[in-house]
């Protein structure tokens, strides 16, 4: 059995900066939530209260993202040999579920408000919505640079993006309700915001689900890998193949490699090294575990790649 992997270490300074940005974002969103709850209650705006609930969910999501970011840096232990990197994936999955659940709840509230429109104090709603927009926009600027680093930060960023867009919608609705008393706009805005958020959150939910289920990553084509590996000299077949992601950056590959002859260990080492090199260079797989065999085990129902 052989194993190979490459490590990529980021700077502690960058990690600390990302943590500070998350903390500032948490403080901003908590302040916005409090302001919107007070403003929504006074103005009788469902859209504003909905946005407040949305912001509260986002505050919890970003707090969880911060905790996950810290926990994921812990070293591996005897009981957790892979370390805590997958904690970020769990956080991203929970965040996505939370956001979709909030939207579904708001749909019910908005439907009831459409059936029975309530007067809304548009000016108060407008002022509070503008405050919320400014706070959310600053938060987006803080996290934008790190939003592509992993699914956990991306989920938090999507929360904030949804908040900012919802604030814009609430501002527009506030203007119409203030000037024209179009109160039916209030629940309509809630529906539009919810649909937009669910569409953009579904991708994160689906991707984290695949990772947690240890499914083959969508960018990995096992047939293409087969076609490439079967060209390697002295490889008869490869079976018990598994490809999965520990998190959104670490790809793992394991397989049994059946060789054509009963070679010496030193010769099989050469074959193994070539397979690892191909997987790392051509498929960006950075953790490889191979079991070298001659007249290997029965494959049963497991994936078999033959020449």
C-alpha cells in the first residue's frame, strides 16, 4: 500500500485577516437586524421584518462560518485522523439549509399578507432599509476577496449578497408605499427576494451534499481517468476505485492496481509513482492511495477499470 499527498499552506496573516473580516461582518449584521426589527415593527412592514429575520439568520450563519474557519485549522488527532477540515463543509451545508428554510417561512407570511394587505409606514421602512443596505454593502466588500476560497465563506457571502439585494428591493418598495400607498408591494418583494435566494443557494447545498456523501466530484470523469491510466506500462487493470473530496479543495483517490507480472517491490514503486504523477499533474488529485497487486482480489460490484 502506498500513499502520496501534497500540502498547501496559506499564510497565518491572511487567515487572521479573514477572521477579522468575518467578526466585523457579524457585528454589522447584528446591528442591522436590531434596527430592522424595530423599524419593521414601527412601520408594520412584513418585508422589513422578513429582511430582519433574514439578517438574523445570516448573522448566525456568518458566526458559524467564523467558528468553522477556526476549527478547520486544528491538527489531526488519533480520533480524527483527517483533521477538522470537513467542519467547514458541514457549516456551509447547514447555512444553505437555514437560508432556504427562512425563505419558505417568509413565503407563508407573504401569502397571508397578500390576502389581507396591511398599511405600512413607507418613510420609516425606507430609512431603515437604506441603513440595512449600507451595512450589507460594507459586509460584501469585506468578504468578497475571500468568497472564492471555500464553500463555507462562499455560503456566508451569498447570505450577504441576498441581504443586499433584498435591501434594494425593500428600498424600492418603501418608495412606492410611501408615495402611492401600494401596500401589496410589501409581500410581493418578499416573494421575489425568497425565490432569488433559493436559486442561488441551491448550488451550495447540492455541492456540499455531494462532498458529505463522498460522491465523485462533478468535475472528475472516471472514464477519462481510465483511458489515461490504462496507457501506463505494466498496468493490467485498476479496481476498487474511489474518488472523493474531504472539503472543497482536497481531492482523494484510492484504488487497487493489478500489474501484469510479479514484479519486485522496487519495480512496482516506479509504476505507483507514475500513476501518482499523472493523477496529480493532469487531474489535480493531491491525495493518492494505491494498493499494488498481482492477480489481485475479486472486484465484485466495485468499479473496475480494465485495459
